[in-house]
C-alpha cells in the first residue's frame, strides 16, 4: 500500500509536469503568430510546479503514512 | 542522561529567547524596515530611483544589483544544498554537524533569491500572478521560476521536514512550550526500526532527486545569460558550469561564516570543531582553483577568438572601467585560495584564517556576479552606441541590505525552532 | 495575411532625423525613448573621413530573441510579422531589452506622463493649460489591436513596462503607413507587404542590393537596409542630449 501510493504520487507528479510542459503551456519553437505567446491551458505553469512538487511529496507519503499491522519494512 | 537537571529541556538554545538574541533581532529588524522603506520609494515612483537605465541611446544597464543578488542568493542556496546533501549521502563524519545549518540557510537564501526577482520587476504584483498564469517554457526564466523558486524551494522544505522529523519526535516528548509544534512536526514518528529503514532509504532517494534538480535549476539560471545572442561576453559554453562551481564555492564560504558564528550557541562548540571547518575550507579551496582556471580559460578564448564587441567587454574588465573591481575581486579569490592551500599543505588549520578566507570569497563571489552581468550590458553594444555606465543608488543598496537582514532574521527564528545539530545521536 | 516589412535606403538617408520626430509625435514617446533612432556615424581619420547615417527602428525579427525570452508572452510575434509588446501583460523584467542585439527597447522607469517633454499633470503647468488634454495625446494609442485585441500601441501608458517601436500598428491596421515612413522627405524608408511583389519595399529590394543588420546573429530581421553598411570603427558624431 505504502509503496503503491508513493509510486502513484511520483507518477502523477511526473505526468502532470510533462503534460503541462509540453502540451498545456505555450508551444515551443520559433514564434510565428500570436498563439505562441499564450499558454494553451491557462495556469499551465502552475501545473508544472505542482507536478514537480508532487514528485517530492511522494517522500512524505512514503515516510509519514501511518504503519499498518500487516506491514513489513 | 544522568545529569538531566543540568541540561535545558530543549538543546542548543531552541525555544529560549535570550537578551543577545533579542538585541540582534532588533537591530536586524531595524535594517529590514529601512530596506522596506527603500523599496517603498521604488514601488511608488518606479525604478527611476535606481541606477538602472536602458541600453542603447541611454547607455545604461537594465539589470543591476538586484539581478546580481538573484544569482548570488540562488547560487549560495544551490551550493549549500549540494554540500549538505553530499555530506549526508557520503556520511562524511565531520560534516554531519553542519548539514542542518546548510539546509536551513539553503531554504532561506532561496526565499531571498525569489524576493530579489520580485524586487527587480517593474510590475511586481502583476509578476507574481503572471508567472503562474502565463509562464512560457521557451523563456529561460521558465526554468528559473518553476525549478529554482518553486521546485527547489519545495524540495528543500520537504527534505528539511523529513530529516528533522526524528529529532522533532524526541523533542515532542519533552515538556516545553513548543511540544505541540514538535508533535505536529513528528507526525507520528516513533523511531521504530521500520521507520528508520524508511528514513534511510528515502533520504537517499530524495538526495538523488534533489541533486540533479538543483544542478539543472541553477544551470537554467546560467542559460538566462549564456544563451543570449545579443550580449557579447555572456554567450559562453562555460557559463553554466562556471555558475555551478561558483555556487558551491560561495555556499561553502557562507557556511564557514555562519557555522563560525553558530559556535556561540550553547553546546554547539564541540560539534562544530576545527576538522569540520577544515573540510569545508578544503572543498572551497579546491573548487576555487577550478573556478580560477575557468576564468583564465574564458579570458584566453575571448582574447584569441573574439569579435570586436566581446573583446570590448573583456577589455573593460582588464583595463577599462571595471578593471579595479575585477582585479580586486580576482586578487581576493587568489588570496583566499592561497590561504586555503597553505592550511591544506601545512595540515594546520586556524579558524580565524578560514573565516577570513570565507569572508573574502563571499565578497568576491558577489563581485564576480556583478562583473558577469553589468559590463556586458554597458560595454557590449553591437551597434555603435557609446559606452554606458551603471552605478547602483542608495535605494538599491538599501533594498539589498534589507533583504540580507530579512534572511538573518529568518535564520535567527530558525535557530529557535530547529535544533541546529542533530540530537538523535546523543540518544543512541 | 500580409507579411509586413520595411526597407531603408542608406544612400537616400540624409540624417535629417525627421523620422525620429515623427515617431515621437505619433507614439507620444517619453524624453529618453527613441523608438526610431538615426545614427550619424563617422569613419576614418581626418581628413579622410566618411559620414554615414543609419536609421534604426525595431527590426521586427522573425527569429526575435526578445520574443523568445519573454517569460509571460507579453512580447510576441503577430502573424503579420509585427513584434508587439502587450503593456497590459508585461511584468517589467526587462529580459527582452537585455536580449535584443539592437538596443531598441525602452523601459518606463517612471510614470511616462511624468517624463514627457512637459508634465501636463503638474499644477504649475495646469495654471497655463487650464486642465486641457495635452495637445499631443494620441487617442488611438489606447485602443486594442490585432486578432487578440491586445494593448500594444504606442507609448505613454503606465510605469514599469517595456515599450518599443510597433511599426505604428495603430496606423498600419487602418491602412496607413508608419509615421516615420510617411514623413521621410527623401523616401529612404519604405513599408508594405513583402509577399506582394508590387509593394514599395518589394520593389526597392529588387532594385538594389541590401543587407540585414547584424545578420550573423540570426535574428532574421524584417527590416532590410539597401546600400552598403557602415565600416568597422564607425563612431557616433553626436547624440541627442538625454535627460529625464
Ligand atoms: S530588433 Fe530587438 S526588439 Fe525588435 S524584434 Fe528584434 S530583438 Fe526584438
Ligand atoms: S519586460 Fe515585459 S515584454 Fe520584456 S521580457 Fe519582460 S515581461 Fe516580456
């Protein structure tokens, strides 16, 4: 359970960061028109930041989640 | 634990406010308020109160002291975090005692770096929202903003939270006004073997996550300058690696200064011993040699291969308007290298000498940033504009000093909340 | 969609700087700002000297370093090629100014109304003007332009934002020429659609060899200079006195 949740948090973070960087933020490449100046989804940069943060939150999930009885190290 | 009556409930002066602490905090607070006043002038009247001017026909530098300190603060933070994490990872015995100081300082200087960015903006309020709303990955600032300010700050806070957690669990059991605070921090930590094993494992994983993130993040700050086609003197492949090296050097220097001051904390003196300092001094000295080599390599490449404009920038550093500053700064670095090298060779380390070297390097590291950023703006014009000048005003100095005071205040508060040295050990 | 561009014939330019004045009047730029600037250059040693002139607007680069570095997309490239600055979004980081190889940007270090040639809000001056609207205040600068309706025209808006030559977007969108082009007495400046082979700049490019300013920086400017570039060691003869 603990391991599963940890990996889930990491994965969610990585996916969110990658998706917001490449698909939600303003497009990469040489600007040829107005669309290059706007994020495709507003506040995409915030998504990226939260994604990076989630990756590190996984460490808290891993350590702080209360022990369950069935758990071994 | 036999003499429990003699030792205070909480170690290392945590939670106890003494007169000296209040006096220093009061002085710092006054300085900070002066800084706030200086900034209020700028906020109201605009950046005309600074020494910043447009490039081109006006012959100025649009980036100045604030950007210098963005790079310095974020650099120090990067350096400190690298030192702290590497020491913890490699379990370098003598360095264990300074890791927590390093981590605390790293977080504080990162906050100062973020504030310096805000202070530099013409529209600060817009900036805070604008970054979150519009930030574009194409701009090198994207990396600086997301990775440095948010990612690295967040990662460092998580790291500190988890490393202090076992200590907090111990302190939560003692009767003090802060017991609830520590209880919250300990968040159920019981020091079971399973928890210890997890702590061990996650600290390694975190380290492996944070190290590359930090290096990447600070490199993007190097790219802010290094990728510019329009600014001779900045465009250099050495910009990013040079940034990292100078970051660790300036981090080590600041750490020496702060750790030396921290020896006055009750009970900390024995832990913060000469071997600890000598280890930091050696790191600093070795990397200083590398950095000086970088400077030389950079100089030779521009000397032999450069265009007219980038030679003009180099020339302003060697013989022109920045020559004095440049040679003083390099002289200080060489002197500090000499001092460190001498102690290394003689195997005889003196605290005051190491502190002096740390001071020299700290000042010189700030000057180095100034000398990277400003000359290229004032003397690196590609069209035949006249040579420009830049002189920071009192307002700019006031704001920067206010920021430093704010950082010191935060560190004082940190001292009263977090034991500056690990206490687990004493229970082992 | 037109592809706007400009040609500047250096052999025709007499260095009269009318364009600089026209730009100031059209765009209400502040005292320290020269969106159009004409270098008056000198090369060689007396008596073997050569004089040359170089008008320098924003080059409206296709591969613009300023557009690349703007963290919030306030500096952006329009489909018609104009490089615009949205003063409603600009956060005032000055990165675009630092990145531009041509030094064309000017930042509002203070409230631009206070750095006009006369502060019309000054009570002393209002005694004489009786609170009248400044005679030069160009109302079309406050309108919004382009497909996205953004605030990109002219100067004299708010402090703490970046401004620069807009190719007079407020005129171009109404099918007029930029003020500098309209004013130049020797027709050294031409402006129009580069995709249209009969437009003035297209014809001028066909008739005469040209070059781009600082071509080696790969900024791909939309401004083409006709004639020969200034030589190495060229220096400015004089410059307008710059004061706040
Ligand atoms: S000349 Fe400068 S401001 Fe104009 S588009 Fe090119 S880089 Fe941008
Ligand atoms: S000053 Fe404004 S337009 Fe220029 S890069 Fe910064 S936010 Fe963009």
